[in-house]
């Protein structure tokens, strides 16, 4: 008769197989927590990362994880608004880009404030690098969609940064007195659309 060691545990069920520091979540729970984080950020508009939202650290792990999730949410909203404006005003590329950025910034004012604060004072070199890469891709996208892509990469980035500055001024001129709740408005770029193809090309 063989005796099984009472202390032995199958590797797949061992508590040690899932480190305590590893975020554990389902796609549904992740979306729910991120939606709550966005709503709190948009309500506060103080640039402070809402790590105090219940479940935020459990799902996203740390500040870096949450910031990058917010960056992706911002980028998706921006792409959707840019596509909408370009569809409505295809003859005014630059104006459409400025209005699209301003519209996204108005809807996600709190998220934009968090990202701006994280860019100015990143909590880690990892976050700094991620936000720098994201900003460069965004500037290249803005310049390209506005029909002002330069000969050099640096030139394109400079144009994109200038467009963002002008779009920020446009957003600041709008009435932001009332918080805008985060909603799924459908303003995201379709994978096969012009914006979707450009984003895929720039990410390559």
C-alpha cells in the first residue's frame, strides 16, 4: 500500500503557482474597475491617479499598470473622435484633427489630467518610457491625419506636438464646468478603417 505525502500538492493547485503580486482578474472585472477609475478621474479632475478605487490595485497591480490602461482608453477615445471628425469634415483635415483631439479631451478631461501629471512626474522609468512612446505615436498620428507629415521623423513629431498644443487650447476654451461621465459612446476607431490602419502602421 502506498502512502501519499499529505504535504504534497499538485503544481497546478499550489498557492505558490500564483504569486501574490500578480494581478488576477477577468476581462469583465477589469473593464468594470477601469470604468470606475475613469469616472472618478473625470469627476475629480485633479490629476491624481485613482489607485484608491476598490479593486484597482488588485486588477492592475500598481501605478504603472493603471496608467498604461488609462493611456489605452484615452488613445481609443481619441482615435474614435478623430475618425468621426474626419468623416464629417474630410475637406478640413487639420481642423478635424484639432476638433477631434479637443472632443476627446473634453470627454476624458480627468483621464487626460492624470496622464499629463504622470508624464510630468512619472513614478518610474518604465512609466516614463511607456508614456513617451505613446506620445510619439500620437503626434505622428495627428500629423499624418492632418496631412502635414514631414520628411523626417523628428519633423513629423514636432508638427504633431504643435497640433496637440493647439487642440489643448481649443479644449480649454470649451465649457468644462460640469464633469462628463465616461460612457461607451461607440467613439472608437474600427480596425479596418483609415485610422485603424494608420494606427497599426505606426505601431509596427
